[in-house]
């Protein structure tokens, strides 16, 4: 089994949770504790979505950082989805990151989010 990529000592993971990324989506929020660069955004489904694909938009300070699609076909609990910002994205202490699910269907499908950041 290959080893995962190395993480430097100044790489941190910020987490958030939404009780529903399906039919009645609820945004999740993360407070940025220090100046940093966003490396990757991920989401893990807590159940299957039905009928339609979903999208999770990651934004801070009114600007979209990145987004990722959550396909309905074959969706199940424990599936991981991720996105890397197209260009370097820097945040300041006390910025708020908003992870907004949309478009998916299914009642109360939870999702866990993680944001990998590197201190500036």
C-alpha cells in the first residue's frame, strides 16, 4: 500500500459538520484560527443522496474558493469528495469559511467536512 503524501508540521486540518446536504441543505461554518493558505477541501457523506447530484461550494469573505460535486449515482455513507483551489488562496485569522451544499436530494443526509490549510 502506498504511503500518503507528506504533511509539513505547519499543515492543519479544520473540520465542520452539516446535518443535511440533501433536500434541506444546511451550511457549515469554520472559523480560521490563524493566517493560512487553503490546500484542499473535503467532504465525507453520512448516507446516500437520491435523485440528483449535489455541489458543495467553499467560500470565505464573499469569495468562492473552490467547489466539489457529490454525484448521486452510487452515493453511500463514507464516500470522500475533494477539491483543490485553482489558485493560491490565503485567509486571515477570524475569517469564516462557509461550506454550502446545494442541489442534492434525500432527507437529512449528513456530511463531515475538512479543510487542509498551511500556516502562512
